[in-house]
C-alpha cells in the first residue's frame, strides 16, 4: 500500500547522526564545544590545536582523538588520557590531573610552554632544591620550582627575609631567593588563623613589604587601599 501511495517509491527515513559521527575533521573551536558539552564521539579528528585548558568539568576525552597539539592545562579532573590518542606535536599538561602514563607513549610534554621529560612531569618528588639551583636553563628552572612546590623549595634552599610583620595568623614573612641570571623568587609566608597551616604564596619580585604583598594577592594595586578586618 505504501508503494502505491508514493507512486512506487518508498521515502527514505532520515538518518539521525551524532555530532562528528562521520569522523570528518572539525575545527578546534567546534571540537572544544562538543567536548565540553559531553557530545564528542570517539574518533574525533580536530584541525589544528585543541585547547580545553581550565575545563574543571572535563573528566575524559573521546577515544582515538586526533589533533596537532593539545592543551589540557589545569583540567584537574582529567586523570587519564584516552585510548588511541594521537597528537602530532605536543601536550601541555601543567596543572592537569594526569599523574602518570604508560611507558613508550611517544608524547612530547609541555609544562607552561616549556618542554619537559616524563621525570619532570610525573616524578616531581624525586627533585631537590639543590638540583634545581644547578639548572642553567632559566625557563626550565622555573618549571622545576613549580613542580617541587614553593614551600618545599624554600625549606630546602633557604631564603632571605625582606620584611616581616604580624597578622591574625601570627608572624608572616616576605622571603626571596636571588638568582644571578633571573629575577628573584619572592614569596609571602603566612599562617592561616583558623587551621594553623602555613601557606607560601608567590608574589612579584618588586614587593617591599608583607602588607604590599598581601594587598597584591587580594587584588589591590595600591596597598594603601587594602585594610582588611582580618588578613589571612
């Protein structure tokens, strides 16, 4: 009866297709949109550089994903790379949840734009402050300090106190570590009044007082405008 009503032709049913189901290459912007909306399909091919940095709601990437380069920095909930991932150039992974990969992966890692080894990327606990001081490459040294942690680095190599005062948590110190070939590392050492935990917060090297550094951390360019009831 259907053939008679349609003059012998059976109309084709529309084929519903999920985004990128055909695996045709998509733009990096569209790929990011699909991934962040959790609509990306396995086998996605991305044209150029795929940037999903800072995506806190990102827990996985599609399997067999292909792109030229990949930025997953600060994706703290992304803890594994997908099966079949192919990246032509490099992966920026600073601050991501990726803590280890299988041997023989073949990926090139970047950390804040600096190429690093597996050891630097995933075995920061094996670093020492003295090892870092012996590094001549300034950019790599900065990465290593971040990987080791400012508090640990300060504990291991010491520092010079530029200023000290007190707030609700007790004494706080403005400490710096000079380098011959780079700007000094400047940190504000404070104690949380509620937990007693010590925090080491990096600040610009031109800071001259603890109050100025605390004001800068709070977002004040002029320290005279910073008058908190309780500084922490």
